């Protein structure tokens, strides 16, 4: 037998409308004693509100949409987990769509979130924003977990330039001067910023920073493996007339670094003895690579907490019709020290991303 709102109201001695106020958080206040009676009746009867019906009646659901690149990238897999945990703490569920960076498909995901009357929308990558028309005015609140200059919606992101420069500086402190750079696809803003940081950090120390020391690849294990092979190939040296091979590499993402480590193993290159590696992201999987990966950890928990706070605040502003200027926040991370850079650390996991 299905338990209804009227059943709860009878047991609690209140009207069905009061039950609705308790389960939906308004629109009218409920006294502490009345709320306690209603909640006790809900628990005793096992009542579950019809979330979909509430969404169509009240104008929004208790779900938040997430448009995210492939969770095969461990950074985005961990991001999705952190977002879900944070949303659950605020009473919201997560509904996820996989971004393909294809304008039509990404836009279809965004329309679907709106059609299902999601309470809000989190966009994980700026590449999804620029490849879709997410700039346009939408009926639901949005926040982006990436830096997109000129964006008219709130964003929280990593200070890519500062943190990438710190990663390169770590390799310099180990005594490396010829430091290569494995980057993501040409045209991706995050990758361009990290390459610029690598170059600026090398130039500030008077060290090589030419284009011949940069190779691009997909943000995947395969992309990292291929980029490292190209960077160190004899053909690359003939075409660039380089005199020295890199003794260290800054890799733009952990998932590429895992591929680079595999390529080193297959090529007989010892890490860090022959080639030191420092990466960017700080995913937990790096604790289980061989050697363990030194990486600039993005402050993912802090980013998500700030983004959810901004999003929920935006929902309240929309409900009260008090529009505010979009908030943009840049956060800085910290180094997770493994052995791939040459350090010999008593490594511990700080739980920053899981």
C-alpha cells in the first residue's frame, strides 16, 4: 500500500499542506514541535515524497546536473565523487552527463537538464563551455569548475599558472636544467596556461624553453605515452637540432603521466634516475604508480565546496529574484611528493580528492 502525504498528515495531526512545508522546506515556516511530529510520522510510515511531481509543481527538483568529460580520466572520476558527496550533504542528488566536447551533443545534455527541471548545473570543464552554447541565458543556476575568461556565470578553478610554475620549480630544485613539457591538445586553454607557466619558469631561471621541448598529446594514457616517445625520439633531435635530451619532464596531467611512466618502462628509461617526472592533478591513483608520482594536487574538495556554495546561493537569489554578478574564484593546490621527481618521501595521502 502506497503511503501518501494525507496519511502522514493524519498521523501527525496536521494538514497535508503542513507536511508539504516540512518536506519541501517551505514556502511557509513550521514550528519546531509541529515539524518534529511530522518528521516522526514520516519515519514511522516510511513516507517518500514524489520528487518528480514536486519538481513540476514547484518548478525545480532536488537533483543537480553535472556535465563532465570522460570519467576514464581519474581526475574527473574523483571530481564526480566529491561533487556527489557534497551535494548529498545539502540534500541534493546528482545527475550526470558525459561531455564529448561536441557542440550539438553537449547542448543536448544541457537541454535535458533543463527539461528535467534540475535545481542547478555544474560544468566540470571549460572545454564543454566553449564547445557548447552554455554562455547563453538558461533557466537554471550554473557554476563552472574551470577558468573561462569572460564567462558570465560563476566559476571556481585552479590557479593553473601559479601551480604549474611551482611544479616546474620543483624539478629545477632537483638540479634539472633541460626540462621537457608534455602538454594536452593544442588550443585547450588549461594546457596552454600550463605550457606558458613551464616556459616562464624556465626563462626566469635562464634555462631552455624552446618549442622543441614541448610535445602535445591527448589527455589520456595513450596520449602521454606517445608524447614522451616523440619528445625523446632521435628523429625529434634531428629535426630540432637539440644538443641535450631532457633530464626531466613536466606533464600537464596525471593521466598523461601514467602513460609516460609506462613508455619509460618499455623504453628502458629509469625514473627518476634517467628522467624525473612531475605532473599536475594529484589524483589518488598516483600513489600506486611505480614509482609513485609527484604531482601538483588540485584543491578539489575546496573547489567543489566553494562551487556548491555558490550554486546553492544562486538558487536562493533566483528564488528571491535578487540577481548578483557572477563570482569567480581561483584556488591554489599543494605538491604531493612521490619518488618520480627524485625525492625519497615518507608519503602520506591527505584525502584532498577522495
